[in-house]
C-alpha cells in the first residue's frame, strides 16, 4: 500500500457550551469513507463514551453529534492533511495541523484530551506551542490497540467525566 496525501474532509464538532475537547490524530480510511469520526465498526470510541456516560451508544452521525453536544464534548483531529498509508498513524508524514484555536476561541474548554500516542505527540509538537494549553494523553480506542481491554480503557478515560 502506498503512502498518499490525504486531506481531512469533515469539520470539528463543538458549540459555545463545549467544555472538553477530544482530539484524534487523523481519520482512518473508514472514517474518511463515512465522513465522520471513529467510523470503523471495531473502533471502541462511541461504545466507550456510551459506557462512561451510562447512555445508549449513538449509531448515526446525527445521534453522535447530539450525544457530543449534550455532554459538552468537542471533537476534532490534530491533523488537517498529511501523507499516510491506509489508516496507519505510524506512517504519517508531512503533517499540517488544524487550527485548534477555532474551538478554544469559541468555547470555554476546560480540558484537552488526545486519543492515542500519535495524537498526543503531534499535539505537543505542533499545537501546544500555539495554544499554550497541554493535552492529557489517553490510550487509543483503535482496534489496533489490542493491549487495552474495554475495562482498561474505561479506567483511563473516566477522567473526562470527572
């Protein structure tokens, strides 16, 4: 599989009431196909949030957006465009980052979380110097992160609701 230049084609989810910002690295192939975050059926992101908030897992894009808004969660990715092979974060090269200040200027974000090591490292390298706000790294919800069971993910991610 060849590394291809890809552009993030769907925007962030947030409103003026957002308090928590969760950042991924860059959409997977499946997310690029569905045009929304965490579109791979085996990614545990939506199931994890539903568990944390003791809610029904949102399935459609409108349900997911409503779920996020009701819980004051903003969602975006660190990268706007990059060269990537498939969905592999480790293959990312020539990254151009999103202007996270778009959300920080519009909402009173209390905490920023990075979903996975790549999102965390890209945020620290490129975005934190611009925002001055640190991000807390959380284990990836990707199916590639098989080392983390759902219980381990819940234990780590529960801080987003505290």
